[in-house]
């Protein structure tokens, strides 16, 4: 499947901003099952961009510097991505969760994709005994890793309600857990907290998911959104396997990975520092359009 993705972020500042320095993580990364065919980043009315090193996680980082006064700023990211990723199928010979935990603890891969970096708590996803105990029902150490991971993802999908008004970007996993409602970021963080509590390497994946309109209705341009899900490391053969607790499905041909990290803070699409006064409004428009005939 080939996708054209357009992600537009517009900042409306209450007063003129004299200086801004931001990190942009909008360009999809290279990852198994997907290829970045084309990419374009546009900033208006002003701004200088340059490549930057990812401080953590797996991300293509662009540094944006605005040193001329502005009242509004628009960042447009346009990508064409080919996704060729099959739905994973659990197998009888998959490593058990106990084996995965042991392999991760003894792994010498210290790269940003190595499992050892994703075993421990992170700033936005602390270990919580309440979440850990709830998730443990699906995480018997003798259970196959893919089977167990998807069982947990589907239980979150069944037991939690999607409610965009229930949480905010800084809502903690335990607060969302106790409400039993939230958005994709909350569900991913809850699942990661539970997996890490069991000693398993779990990463936060950020990107896009193909949305299909109801029968008889046209796609609404710009009505899509960024998405978040979970990657569970399932051993050196299987590698990282994506599981989507918001929808109770595997990461497959409908998911496009933009960045991967320990939590949202490492891979936020846009963050940085702005020097100015007054309020700031942000509007985000996302369009994920499959290319006809692909």
C-alpha cells in the first residue's frame, strides 16, 4: 500500500514571537515493512531548518529556528510511504515471555533499537503496581510472546473507552487507567507500563493509521490524526512486533511509523522553546490518503 501523508501544524501566537527553536520529528523513519519514497518539509512565513541528532529513541529530527518576528507559524510535512507489512501470526515456537525477559536483560545491543533500553521505567511511563497487577492476568511467563501481547492489547481495547475529552497530553498512565477512558496515547502508555512491570521490553510508537470512512461517506481531507501504539520485542528472530491497544489489532499495512521511543516525550512531533508573551493556539490537520490502485 502506498500512502500520501500531509501533516500541517499551525501555531497562532497571541503576540509577536521574536524567537523560536523547535525540534520536528515528522519525517517517517526507515523501519521494517515500510519505505519512505518522498518527503518535503515547508515552514512559513519564515524559518531555517537543519538536520539534528536524535537525543533519544529512533526519529528523524529537524531543527527549526525562527529568528524573525511572527504572529503565526505553519509547518507542513508531506510524505509518500510504501507499506508492505504482513499481519503477524503467533506460532507455537514463539519465545515465551519468560524467555523474552531473559534475552532482553542479557542483550548487548545498546543501540536505539536494542531491547535493553525499553525494559525500565521512563519519565512519562513509571512502573505502577496497580497497572502491573491488572496487566499480569494476560502475561503468564510461560505464554508465547505474540499471543500474550495481543491478548493484553485486546483487553485494553475492550475494557477502556475512547474519549478525547477525558485526558490531556500530560495525563499520567495511572490517571487514565483509573478512569478506564482516554485516547491512543493513554492506552499505549498503560500497555507499556504493564509490559515493563513484567520485565518485558516495550516501546512507544508514533505515526499514522489509515482510517476508512463509514460506508457511503467520502474521506474528509484533514480529518485524520496522529496515532500511537506499542512495540513489543519478541526475540532476535521476530524482533519488534507492533500491537495497537486502541483498536485491538496488529501493526500491519494500515500503520505508518514516524518515530519510536521509550515514551511520548522522546518522540513528540513538535517541541521546543518560544520567546514571546501571550497565549498560543495550535491547530493540527492530518490527511492519510492511500494512493489509488496501490
